[in-house]
C-alpha cells in the first residue's frame, strides 16, 4: 500500500465515519471495510450503529484503539417492530428500509453535529474525512451532505444487482413494470435490457408494492450517484462489465474492493448470533468435498411444510449435510430446532447429518470437506462460496437474491436454481446432481477457477489491492 501524505509530506491521520444498514449482510461487509481501512494505518474509524440489531461490541476488536461506536436512534427497534412485526422474506423489506431512514434521520443529524463539533474544538481524535454510508441509508447521506461531509456509498450487493436497479426506471417507462399479472409466462419474460435476467428476477418481493420498491431503489441509485464513489464488495474478474456500467451510468467511480472477507479480520466479531464452532470438528471427520452445507442467511424464512420437505429431501439424498436452522427460520417459530424436525429424521440421518442454529460460515465454506452449498443466494453467501470454490444450489427469496442466483447459474455457471414448490424428490435430485454427478463436478471446477482469480486480485498488485490504494488516496484527499 502507498500511504497518502499531507502537503509537507508527513502522514496525517484521518477519521472515517461509517454507517451500516443494521442487518447481518450489511453490518459484516461494512465492518470488514473498516478493518481494511484501519489496517492501512492512516485511519481511525467511527461506526454509527442504529439501535436495532446491534452486534456485541465486546466481541469486536473495536475494543482496540482506533474504533469508536456511536449508537443512533434509541427506540428505533420498538418503532420498527410496531409497523413491521415480521422479518424476512414475507415482510416488506423495502418499506422497512424507508421507515428506518425516517426514524434515524433526526437523531443522526444531532449526533453528527456533535461529532463534527468535537473535531472543530480540536479534540485529540483525528478530523473526520468522510462518511461511508450503506447505499440504503440515503437520508443519512443527505444529512452528511448538508453538514459538508463528503460521502462514499457502500453497496453490499453485487455490481450486477446495482446495474439491474439502475435499469428499473427504464422498465417503468417502457411499461414492463409495474407488473400486470403474476402469470408465470409474464414472470419468465427475458429482460432484453438485462440479460440473463427475467422479469421475476427484478421483482424485489411479493409483499412490497411497486411504489415502495421504486422509491427504495431510486434512493439507492441516488445514494450512489451523489457520492464521491460507489464501493462494491466484488472483484474485477467477476463483474468487470457491470462495474464499468455503474461507473459510466452513474458518472462516479466504482471501487471493487472485494472479496472483503478475504482481506479483513474474521467475521465472528460482527456476527449477531453466536456461531456454533463444534461443526468444524464434525467436518474434520468427513471425506473431502462430500458434505452439503445448507444455510439461508439471516433473514430468509420458510413455512413448516417447506422445512419438512427439506428435512426429508436431505435425509433421502444419503449425502452428509450440515444444516443451519436459525431461531426464526420457520415463520412465526422461535422453537428449539429439535422440536421442528420430523419424527424419524434423526434416526434416518444419524452420523451423516448435523443441524446447528448458526455456523461460522466462512470457515465452513473454506473447509475441505464441504462440496456444495444450498443457499438463499444472499450476496455475501454467494461471494463467500465463489471465493472458496464451492458450487451452489440456489433458492432465492427476495431483494437481490434472484439476481445473484441467475448470475450463478447463467453467467458464472457455478450452480443452479431450485425453482417451484419445494418438494423432497426435487431436493434429493438436486443434491445428487451437485455432489455426485458430472454436471456438479463441472460447476465445482468453474467455482475453483473463480476462487483462484479472487486469490490473485487480493495479492499485492492485484486489482482489489490497487483499488483499495486508490480509495485510500481519495479519502486522504478529502
Ligand atoms: N452467516 C453465518 N452463519 C450462518 C449463516 C450465515 O455466519 O449460519 C453469515 C454469512 O457468512 C454471511 C451473512 O451471514 O456473511 C449473510 O449474508 P448474506 O448476504 O448471504 O444474506 P442475508 O443474511 O443478508 O440475507
């Protein structure tokens, strides 16, 4: 890395302000980016944390010098729960994000004024250079703009997803959106503007109205366009052409700084749930590339019938599996995992399957025993799987997950989508295809090729390292 310097050639410490969207898949990459900037040596970091879904700070190395956490918006969690009692795929996620913006705006303005006043008073802390804000928090960015703080917009999804969102207004102008009917023929219509996506892939969620979705996406685009640069957790060799479309289409630089999890400290510290690390010992006893890892991230959910089909599909596949059933995976259920599984499942899978409530996912995917990942296709999971050469079965539910799954299947060819009503026979066939058939082997080989490319881009002189140097120099120039 080449440290930037001030006018006299001396290194000058700066402080970066960061504001993640308070969900697991957004907190983690923001904290990873914080680690990357911190390890560069010139930056202190202040993280604004909405008072909802707060990670356990005691576990974060932030306790170490240079990090400061500031909680914003006491009472936000209760206010959100009132309007959005459900989380997950069947909740109005876009509506929740807009509401969160409303609730956080005023408290953030007060706190940001205080932080800037401390700087002006010549406090010991280095002065704030800029705010790195999650692109879903456009209203926080507006506050920063008003107070004269430069901003960078962090996209925690892939570049392809942002390009799709940039194209939504065009689809509205052409009358493709709003959706006229949920007729499968219409849903499967290929989007000539966004190959290989279909109309169904850009629909965000069945529980979000078109207007709410359009407003939410408009604000994401505005956040990117109004920033001094969009930071994307991806790498050049994976999404080069979409990164160029972002830079050209929005007129701001796009910084591909990923895969962040491969260049930052471990993620145990930012995990909202405690990770069950005992599964790694179980993996140690399994044969190489024999295990299917099954996890649907922090928000996706299923109904009891789908859980049942999944259980019997896994049991019947005769394949070793590690399955994450997190506390609220099944709609409306906070029951213990053991109460949710069907009678006879344990006997049928004894010695071959392990069920836990939250995994150290990055360590699991890195483990030699894991041969496939059945995922909900969240961007972090997708990127983590690709960077460890693990092919995927994709079962997307909402937001960008359908776009990611489509790219996995059609562009990178490192997995395939499981479509239609979830049923045990289809699961059994999919698992067999991924882990034991030629097609699965080819997907694994392509995933390993991408893994190697990711490894090269994070080496000294690689595209990600160069981009981070440019980003650091930009921040130092503010
Ligand atoms: N994750 C984990 N343990 C699990 C499941 C997920 O640590 O059992 C992590 C995973 O490594 C990823 C994040 O949670 O970094 C999920 O992010 P993603 O974007 O895949 O999905 P989301 O939860 O936002 O839907």
